[in-house]
């Protein structure tokens, strides 16, 4: 597995956009294998409470179970 993360903590670190590219090609999965990729953007409100949590996610999943 590979992961990349970025975290901003300062009050002046504002982000107003996101761009990502995820490519899918050449999947030759053997029975029982899976592959996937995803992008998550999340934010805890200024109070840090779980009720202030917001998130957006997008991705894909390929599996070869039951084939």
C-alpha cells in the first residue's frame, strides 16, 4: 500500500480547491485479489468536535472475487 497525506494546522492555511489524477489500466487480477484508489478531503470544525466533521471522498474499486 502507498499513502500520501497533507495536514494544515495554522489559522492562515486556507485551501479552496483540489486536483488529483487517478489512472486505472491493465488490471489483470487473479481470483481473490482486489485493487482500488481513493481521495479523501476532511475537516474538523473550529471546535474539534465530531459533530463538526465534514468529509468528501471519491474513488474506485476493482475486485476478482467469485470469478
